[in-house]
C-alpha cells in the first residue's frame, strides 16, 4: 500500500470537532465547501439519506471529504418524469492537500472520486431498479473540478443550471 493511500471513514456529527482548521480555500467555491462540512448543511444532507466520508492520509490527517446520496429529479432534465438518481452533494479537499500528491496515480482528488463512484454503484445495486445516473453540481468557473469530473466520464448537461450558485449539472452513467 502506498503512503499516499487514503482511508475513508463514515462521517458522524461528532467528527465536526476535528474540522476546526479544515479549509478548502478562500475562493467562493472553497468557502462554500468548508461551510458545508463544518456547518449544518452536512447534517441536513445526512438526514436526507446521504453518506458522508472523511478521507485521511497515513499520518491520520483529514485530507478531504465526499458525500453521496439519493435524489428525485425530473429525468431527463429539465422536465422528464421523476426518477431516483444518485448525487454527489459536495466534496472538498483541504487546501494543504489540493493537487497532492504529485502525479495522477495517487492524487487525492482522484482517490475520492473513485471511492464515491464505487459507492454509487453499491447504492444502485441495492435498489429495486438500478439507478441509471450519478449527478453532481459544479460552479461553472471551477475549471479544475470540471476537468477532473470529465476524466471520470462525467458529461455536462447543456443549458441546465441548478442551485443558488447557478451551478452546472454533470452526469455519469451507472447503469443501462
């Protein structure tokens, strides 16, 4: 096992005490991610059925977090029938670990995405009818995140925006 391998632990409300110095940065997106995990939004998401994980490195430092949950949206967007889908409500990496480690193979962002996609497949398999799509929202100006998601076969849904930040919606096929 590489020294860069992250471990994933299910988040509980008690874990928020450990996040006092956690920060995803001082950008609009970074502040929103930090506020989500340190505030009540993470707890609200968990009450709606989301799983949330903290990712730690071999020194037991919190590198980041990720979340995955169910959602009922009109599908296909914007006005199809209601369908059960999976969504990544939020993910973030502490600014100290962004872009780390060097080299894509063990990059923390890639490990977190791999884990969340795996968990989405597990979630889909547990449903009566497999969940066809994994969705996420991304700020239109967050080009590094969009590039990362595209590397994981997420595709931007044209002309569809959601949320207070007028975020773009990206989709990843889980099942046919």
